[in-house]
C-alpha cells in the first residue's frame, strides 16, 4: 500500500455547493485557467466538443438565475458557466489533427484515418448528440475538480430552461446547453456530503445482473 | 499565488492510453475502491444513475474487444468497465433520500420535495436519457482520475456495438451503455499528449458568439 495521491482526498470531500459568497469574484485570467484545465478531459477523436460561456456580470447572472428556475447559486457564484456541446464540432477536426501531426502527437496516416472515420460516424445526428453530452460532461467534471483544487467550489445544475438560456445568451441551434456550473467561494464550511449507494449496488463483476 | 494542488499536475498529464500491460491484473478490492471513488461524482438529486460492469476474465475481455471493433486496449487492460446509466434510477430515489435524512445530510421536507420533483421531471424519457449520459460521464471522468492517482491509466471508448455489448453481458433495456473504460497498467512511458484548442476558441465571456 503506497501513500495515497492527494487527489483521492479531494475527490472524496468534494461536494455540490449551493451557497456562494456573492462578494467574491474571479478575473478573466482565473476563468481561463479553469477552462484550460477542464479541456484536458478526453473526447472522441480529440474533437473537443465542449464550449463554455462564462457568465459573470450581476445582471447576466440574474437573468441566468431566472432561466434556472431561481436557483440562487447561479446568481451568487462568482461565475456560472453555461457548458455547451458543439453539434458540428467534427468540422474542426481536420485543423485539430493537422496541429497534432505538426506537434508529433500523431502520425499523419492515423490522423487522416481518424478524420475519415469521424466524418462517417457523425453523420448519425443522435449519436453526435450523445457524444457532445459525454464530452461536455467529462470536461465539466474536470472543471469541478480543478475548481476544488484552487480552494473554490462548484455546483452543477441540469435543471434549467434551455430555450431561454439559448435566447438570452446568444446560443444558436448548433450548440447544445448540457449543464450549468456555478463556481465560486463556498459559504458553507461544513456542508454535509450526501451519502452514496453501497458500491455493490452499482457494480457487478463479469456480467450485469438483469 | 499559492502552491498548486497536485491534482492540477495530474489533470494536465493524464492522457488516454491505448497500450496496456496484458500481464497486469487488478483484484476485486482494488476495482471496488476505484468505483467507490467514481461514485463521489455529483448527479441530479443524487440519483446516482451510474452502474458499472467490471470485465476482467480473458475470455470476457476478448468478447468485449470484438464488440468494440477490435480496439486492443479492451482486451489488454486489467479491467474494462462497461459504464451504464440506469434509465429507471429515479425509482431508487426514495430509499436514497431516506438514508440521507437518516444521516442528517438533508432535512426531511427537502428530501420529500426532491423525490416529488424528480418523479415529475423523469416522466420525460428523452430528458431521463440525457441525464444518465451526463451522470455516467461525470462518474467516468472521476474514475479516470482516480485510476491515474493510483499509478494506473485509463482509456475511454465511445465506439462500440451497444446491442452486442448488451447481449453478451446481460444488460437489459433499462440500462444504457454510455462508454467503455479500459483501466490498467500503461505500457507507454512517454505517451504524447494530444494538443488542445486554445482556450479562447472554446470560451466566451458573457454571451456566446454565434
């Protein structure tokens, strides 16, 4: 048994925060750093379907809060990210692959094969939609942990009026709002963590049981 | 500028591994520990839609590899998780809330309100489906980082024949296969990380730009 990596303690103590210090703010550089870390998440073919709108101004946060059925964390947190998935992100893949080849991360033949394969797969719109939800969620989880690592806290919300969010924040049909992520300085010092199901309720070995 | 939490270095160096040591194995206790950490991810109403099948036996890994179009990491990694989302997970919510109240994590009134709200929301099957993809992906990202923290590596795959995976591993219609996650001991020591888009390509302040 080796010493545990400190990330495990962080994963275990992280919790969804609903009460943020409304006086606390984050500057653009801090927000960029958080998002840069979030984009280290994996995505199929490295397409990076995730997009982020950082909502910071008081008036904007108020409007976003209303579109989130009044959930106060959206109004109070320093920033709430609208995490989007780009349904046409595959169109950026040739450029992404070109850069990967240039940096020596991928041989040219493989890069070309990936672009072709991805084009064929992403013709299926339902599949593409699932894929952007997956990618955006992987990045969102990474962002939550990156926030926690900076002494901040995060609260993810999937309950919001997507049509209204689109309208109020200039988001076209090409982008799917996947979740909101309030990030800021937590007010609670002793938030109680919600218990989880016993591991054997959610895990099976070799084959599923139903 | 404070000292950086070591998770940030881990997030930045993590990469999708395709080549695993086929001699390396993980025992049931190690697999349970990984999944237990993964379930610290958040989910809407704490429903915990994620389910995991840990595929470890050589013959099973071979069958899963075939269902994943021959992607060798599924055959070679110590374990490949079939990450599922339970489309009827909301039915477990009353029990989950009861336990949360018992542990003092939530007042009884709020717990009851959550159960009622969730029941209404989850009537919408398309919404429920999106929700399980989100939850399973949040847990999968946490599992990848928990693996990395243990000196292991992970590779997520969304390309597989879901119908075949269902059939071969006893997974009924109630569960949606969301991704495969190969976890084991990496063979590469100097995997090249795929470059990411510049942060300003994926981030906008205040409102989206299209």
